[in-house]
C-alpha cells in the first residue's frame, strides 16, 4: 500500500458510546454507578424544569449513588458559572461528573471534571494541549443534536463581557457518551434548526480543514454526518415528534463532532464567536449567519482546494445536486442551498436580523482575530480586513 497518500495522524474519541431510545433512563447501567458513588450532575434549569434528567438521576440513585445537581448553567456559560460549579463539586467531594444537556452544560461539565479533579490552573489550560489533569470520571448526555460536545476534547467559556476562550485537550473527552434520541423530541423548531446547522458546519469545516491532523477518518465521518443531517433536518424541524429523524440528527451531530474533534474547525467558528459572545446569539445560529459568506470567501481562492471539497459534499447534503455540473457549479449551488436552508427552516439570515449594526462590524472583525487557534485551520488565510468584508456581506 502507498502510505504517502496518508500522512501521519492521530484520532481520539471517547472509549465508549451508547446510542438508543431510552438509553438515558438506564444511565446507571452504562456509567457503572456503584453504591457510595458521589456524582455531580451539571445541567441547566430548563432541563430540570422539563424533567428530562429525572429518569437518569433516578437510575443513579437507585444504584446507590449520592447525587448533587448543579443546574445554573446558562447559554454561553461564564467563567463565574464554571467556578461556582467547580466549588460546589469540591464541597460535595464528588467522585464523578455527568454533563446532561446542550453544549453549554457539557462544556462546563468537562472543565468541572478537570478543575475539581486536580489543582489545574484554568488560565494555564486555555488553548490546545495545555491542560495537565488529572480529571474526575466523566459521562456526557446530550439533549440537542448539534454541538457534538459529547465526543469532542473542547470546552468553550465566555470570559469577561464577550470574549470566548477554549480549552482543547484529550483529557476533556468523556469516559462515556450516552445518546438518547428521546431526549431531543421536545426541542422547539428554532433550536432544532440552529443546532442542526451547527452540526452541518462542524462536518463541512472538518472536511475542508487544513489542520496538520486532517485525516481520512474525519472526512469519512463528516460525509456520513452531512448525509444524515441533510436528509432529516427538515423533518426534525417541522415534525419534531418523528423519532427516526431525531435519532438520525443526534447520530449525525455525534459523527460531525468526532470529525471536527480530530480535524478542527476554522473560520466559520472564529467569526461566529464575536456574534455569540457580544450579542448573545445562540452558537448554532451564529454559525448559520456567517456560514455561506465564509464558504464563498474560501472558494473564491481557487488554489486552496476548498471549491473541490465543497463540491464533493454538495450531493451528500442535497442529493439533487448530484447533477449540478463541475466543481465550480456544484460548490456554488451547495453554498446557495445552505443559505436558503436557514431561511427555509425559519432562522434569521442576516446579522442585522439579530440586532447587530453596521457600526459593530469593525470591532467584531478585530475580535475574530483573537481566534487564531481556529483561523489557522481555514483553507484560506483570513485577515482582519477579510473578516470585516465577510461580516459586511452577512449584514
């Protein structure tokens, strides 16, 4: 075999994945809770109000575990919230952490497991590969089909007023991820749409990432993720009780998470962070707002290869584009369809629609430049001037 076609790479993912309707109700069986175990469940108030975690928590208690619930996680969780959760975990003398909810709850749970399980300095852990650990045992249970956080080594926290920072380390991969499609049945249409497009962004950026660890496994997973999400996102949005579509979306989001966990995301996310951080726009919607404009920017520079890669993805997400023509035509059609998909699903499509003024764009462009850990993965170099132009096109 000619190994020159496959440069060296590493692929990391949780050691155990469980998928199935009702899987969360038997959480103790999956995580191996033992009598005397002390478990902190990190979640949000909405999850507890809806009772989504009740069956899982009951299974743990029935197995003899002592449970502490921290349900103060907010969207775009702050450093203050993270530290409150960490202190609560230390006081409880927890032996394990379970993150139950969307990306925010899972991200906080990851860092709580790290900080409470060691004397880790959070400020020293920011960035890629800087966390040292050890961490507490960790299980993650997603309730949205979007972030893929249950299989990624990344946690994002809002620092100060509006800056987002990330910790990326294999230490943050959970010991087990439990995916139960039934937990997503009550997601409202706007959340289903935004998180679904977020997962599509993960797959697209992983597929075209120029990171040194871009690899064939991530590409394979990204392709299957797009196929599943493209075929099911409209059904999941407009018929939320369709359990088959919900299951396909949850699996697709997980596969996209595995893809970008190893072949990291790029400029779409970098430019989305100022949208979410400063204007408190949900992460999935932030990605959706800038997605087509970043892809057009990348594809305009023909030599970076992104046009060909986007063309390869086009018929996976949208099967009718199989006859779109050559790479240039297929790429353009793919980007146009992604833009129209947001509108079709009822999402805002312009930055102005979420309260961002033209005068905000220069500061956003400057803030996007702080996300160099992501920008270095983009197929095309993005300058501050480029970022401003992309925002202006999205406005």
